[in-house]
């Protein structure tokens, strides 16, 4: 039997049996340890550059200047990417974008540990890095098995497998933090963070902040977090210190991150972080937030807008909704109630479903009598309250309906879990009436037919408007 071909585990077992039987050892402890060390996967990058030398070369301690940028040149040939390093070209694949033209990249390393060679002779191992496509360079060299980017913290966390059995048994990895300039910040052991890393980088001030928080309901910034306790919420900083007193049903943080609105029962209060003061500003229920404004309704079910100083828009409307422009609101005056509609279920629902047998709608609800208009935050009327429905066609035009009927419903897919019945249906439809095209000042440009309405939505006027579509108000099916 060829002893050199025996793996370390076999030699250790053989060693144990001979020792138990009182026989001499065939393999020395040093020999077994050397073979175990040789069988470990070698985390050595293809170019001849020591890992510790690399970290020293890009460390924050050596590059406090904000102008520094780690840059290892990339060459693109025939749509293939190569890292040009020490007069050699190393191919790599470009994966997904982290943010702002920073991409994850994979390098193939066809060097495996000995035990795996027997089963996967042709298998390739991947090491991961980060490419800066704006500067056409590698920002973080591929020494790592995983790299995550934390947008709110402006840092990368790269992980390596452990180099000892105890850490391996506990799934503890070696972690290395880098900023968005490729500077190495610090090293630690642990599990790669899911949402909150151990450090954050302030790109404007070029400073780093240590973080002592592991879990949060919502991340507002690297210094402000919402935490939860028994379905109530509070705010803490990066050192896990409370910014406000107590826990509340709802919390909305100001864009400037220096104050927040809270709701407990019907009391709406304003909190200032600097001195932890708390002031009651009104009574009612907060709904949602857009930038620094919060929709709410008072005890009379009248809707208004709060800012982080008090009431911005007096609650005098029967409903308010956001539009693309956060300073303009879609407002309703009248009976904002919804009642069951046979007309929708018999005539409108079949048109929405069409020939798609997988789709079906909930029971339709018809909006009560009233009129829609557009106002600004000061309650100045932009589009008069003359319409049964108003929506935004694009950032420059409104589409309005007179004398039509408005319905609300939910749309389900019979064979998918992507949509479940909800307490408050969120799809809308408008049937009948006349359609008008309006400018942003509420002036009627022209009356248009339903056919022309549908042509407008298929025209260039609504193309390439992803950001608008994500932030505009409610759109409706039209019949």
C-alpha cells in the first residue's frame, strides 16, 4: 500500500488504532499536520500578491486623503473583461450591479483542496471582487468568497472561510470591511451581516462610524433606526441609545433626521432628537409619508397633511392622495364611501379579466358622489373640483373624467400567491363619462375619446418614465 496516497483522516485513524494496541506509530504528528494544512483550500489570488500586502496597500490608515481610489486596470476585448495585473491578463465575469456602476465580479480559480480533487477534478472555484465600471478598474481584488454592499452605510463586507476548525464548526468567517473607494477599513470574525454592518462610512465628511446595533425594523440612516417591541415602535441611534421616549403605534422620521412624528391611540406628537422633547400637535390617525410630509385624518375623518413642525395642510378634505410632485395633492370632496356594485361585477370585471382564465377580480365597490381636484400644500386649488376622476398621464399632463363612475377592486391570479385578498382593494376602474387632457395648471387642453386615451398610454409621451410611474398617484382601468 502506498502510504503517500493515504489522506490525513485515514492516517489519524490508523495512528489511533496502533497507539491503542500499543504498537509503534507509522506516521508522525508533524506529517499528518502538514498534510492537513496542504489539503486546505488556498485563498491565494492568481496574481503573485500577498493578501496582507494588498490590505496594507489599500488600508484607510495609509490613505486618509478623500481623493484616493483603489484602481486595478480592466481591459475589455470582444465583450470579455480582463484584469491587467503585473503584465498578466486575468479573465473574469461581471455579475449584478451593487450601486452607482459598482459591480460584483467573479474570477475562476481552478485550484482545489486535495479531498475535492478526487470528486471534482474539473470543477472551478470562484473568488469574488468589485469592479468600478465608471473608472474601468477593479476596486476590490477577488480574494473573497462573498461580498455584500450596504447602501445606507456605504460599505462593503467581504468574507473568507475560517482558517481553523473551531470557527468552521460555528460557521464563523473572517470579515473585511471596505469603503466605496476600495479602502480597507477593518477586519473581524463573525457572521456576514444581513442588513446592518458593524461600521458605516460618511462619504461627505470622510469619517467612519462604529455601529452597535444588530437588528432594526427600519433603517433611516446609519445613525437612526426604528426598532419594534410587541407591535409598537421606537427610535434608537447607532449605539443603540433611545432617541425618543417610549414606544408608539406609528413613527415617521423627518428627512433631516432630527425629529419624528409619533402616534399613540389618537394623539399625534412631535419629537426632537437633540433635547428629547415631545409636543402634542393634534389628534387623529397618521397614514403614510412622502418625503417630509405625512397624510393623516382627524376625528371627523377629514384629511390633511402634517410636516415636522405641525399641520401643513388643514384637515378639511374627505380624502387626500399623493401625486408625483410631493407638493401637489389629489383631493376629494363629497361622499368618500364605497358600496357594493352589481354593475362592476356584471359588466366591468369581465372586461378586465378578458380571455385570461387565470385572473379574477374581487367584488367591485362604487365610489359615492363627489368631485376630485388638485391642490397644493397650502390648500390653493390647482385643478378645480369638477371631475369624477383625475390621474397623471406624465409629469406634464393630467387626465380627467367627467360624469363617469369610479370603482375599486382587487385583481387576483388563481394559480399564484403573488396576490392575496386584502381588506382594502387597491385597483381602480373608471367607466363612462367624458375624458379631458389638462395641463399642470388645470387648463383643459382638449376633450379626447376613450380610444385616444388608450393611444396616449401607448405613445411616446408615457415611454421611459419608470421613475415617474413608481412615484405618481393611482392609475385606473378605463372603459
